[in-house]
């Protein structure tokens, strides 16, 4: 089998009938451990999906767990020719290691150092000569001792251990309330093979111990543990750390009967809480910066359009369509910014624009009044109490027709002050016929009809005269009704049906 490919992709659990996808179950590390655990405990019996022959779960030095056929199997094209050593070969190596000089040295050194540890019952120390028997099971640990109210067993590991061996030792001691401490002499957490993976996922704290041989006056263990930290850009990373600790600094888990120096799970949870808190802070700051960038962009856009409006007005432009389109294309926030910038210097910009307008500015006045995206209150008086209506009449340099029509279309409401103002105008400046038009517009609930009022004022005057029973909007005397009617027949015959009904 190559380093990157599994020859047997699918298997079936003979017990449950479940189809097992090797890539799915083995590439998820904890799932892979669970599958191997079940297999070792005979809770899972895999058979080949192709030929129905029994399979076993195996691993490799490249950390690629896989299924393989058992020794002596019949031909199957899925066969992995590069099989790993059988379980009995691993047990043989374990027994051979127990007789090595290194193994003998370590267990004797541990036993000797335990004599110097406060809390250790000296008479309880046993070095490879004590069988622990429970029922029909028995185990002979490398080193045994009582530490205060706890029983400790030390198992020295010099070579690969099978998962079955590891589980059998761990579960036996756990069942009987003893703390199994693996002394992993050749353990390399940074270059993990099958053994390292098995030990790692069996010990939930991911703390790994070996003897600290530099300390001679007590028993110290070098603990390799996974530390959790946050980077400057709030990424959660883990890093393997190493620390020499005496037994007094080791913690005991009396549920799983494991020892640990650093509680990786809790530390990770705290780091994740801090990470979420910092992420919220970063998000708030990013949101603030985004809002500021958006504000600056919208303000710059608004200022540019306002400057362009000013430029068009200064040039006496008669066509503001391009600027109207730019305003129309603003989003809601940009439009709000545009209007706030446009209205920030004057209480009533409409009155200011009208008061300063010349005849060449009529197109500009119509543009600002007819562009619905421009937020204007045409009914707002200026600081002197003047209305827009009054400003139109006070500016002798502009006509009245276009500005007034635009004002009423925009929703202007005549005030009592306007009526008094108009009545006090010199006779030569009064245009009472148009004032009737203004009153008609003022009464409209739908200001889109203003154009029709201005276009059909004479027809409306005729109907209004019949309703009020006095002639309005014409220069007839009060008793000239026949002439008034003849004029209506002659000039507004197409509307006579409505006029007749009004009379």
C-alpha cells in the first residue's frame, strides 16, 4: 500500500451490518480511535466489502489507519501486500524490552526516587515483583506504590505497544481504582506514529510523562502537554510545552484515573471564550471602521454632487438631468448624508435660493423643487419669518409662474400671513387671477394635479364661479353673467357638459 492510498476503501461490520468508509472513519482522528477501540474489544467485526473475508484494523508509520485482510486469507484483488507485523510480534517486543538494560535502569531508578517523595508509603514500593490480582485477572506493573490514599502503578514504555495491550492495562487499573502512569521513554509527540496516536486519544488531558533523570533528590516527571494560546490576529493555536514536575504538582482525576499537570480541555475552553470575546471586540472595531469609511465616502460623494450643483448654477445651466440621475442613484445612507450636507447652513435653503435667484436661475429652482430625493421643507419660514411664497414675490428679478407651480407641486401650503402679504401688495404687483390658481392648488390633496390646475385654470375658474355664484378669475363685472356664459360657450365648448352641470 502506498503512503497516500488505502487499498481497501469499504468494509462491513459483521455485527451491525453497517458499511464502513475507510477514508471517512479513519481521517477523523477521534472516530478512528473509536473504531480501533471497538475492533480491539470485539465490538466491531469488519469483513471485506468485496470478498466477505474477515478484516482487521491496522495502522502505519505514516499515520494512515486502514483495513487489511487477516493472515492466510484467500485471493482478493483489494489485498494490501505491505501488511504490518501481527499483534504477537508486538507483544514479543514488549517482553524483550522488559529485559533490556534501559528498562531495568528506569524501573529501579523510579523505585529508588519514590523513597524520597513525601506521601509515599515506603514499604508499599514494589519494583517488578508484585502481582496485582483481581478475580481471574492479574497484572505485574513495572513499579507500584501507595501515595497518600492513592495507588500508583508505573508502566515503562520503550517500544511500540499495541492498542489492545494499552487498553487492557488502562482498563484493568481503572476498574480497580489505580492510577496508571505511562513512562514514555521514547515518546515523540511531535512526530506521531500509531503508538503516539493511541496514547494521545486514550489520555483526555493529552499530558505525557517520562522520568526526569536530571533530578536526583526526588521523583520528577517531565510532562509534555499541549498549551493553548491566541495569536495577535486572534487565531487559536496549540503548542507542545515541556515542564519537569514533582508528584506534588500532579493532579489526579478520580473518575478516569489519569494524572495530569495541565488541563488542556479546560484551558482550551477558556481560550475559546477569550477568543470569542476578542472576536466580538474586533468585529465591533471593524464595524466602526467600516461605518467611518462609509461615512467618509458618502460625505465625499455628497460634497462632490453639491459642488457640481453649485457649478451648474454658477454657469447658468438650464439642464440638471445628469445631477438628478446622480442623486437618484444614491443609496439611502448616501442620500441622508447628501441632504444633511445640503441643508446644514441655512434654516430654509429654499427661501435662500429663491431670494438670491436671477431669471437665469429658474431652471435651478425648478430642479431643486422637483427632485423628490432632495429633502426640503418648502413650508419652513426663514429666521425673519418669511415664507417661500413671499420670497417669490419679493424677488422682482424672477417670474412667478414656474417657481409657484413647483412650490405647490412640492406641497406648499398658503398661510394667513401669505394672504395678508398678498393683499398688502401694491396694486400693480397684484395678480389676483393667479392667486385664485394658488388657492385652487392649495386645496388639492393630490399635488400631482397642480400641472392640470395651471394648464386648465380658465375652465376651472368658470366652474368655480358657478359654485361660488360670483365671477372669479375673470375681469367681468359682477352682473355680467350672460357675457361670462357666452365666453364659456365660445372658448370652452369641449368642457360645456361639466360647466352646465356646475351651473
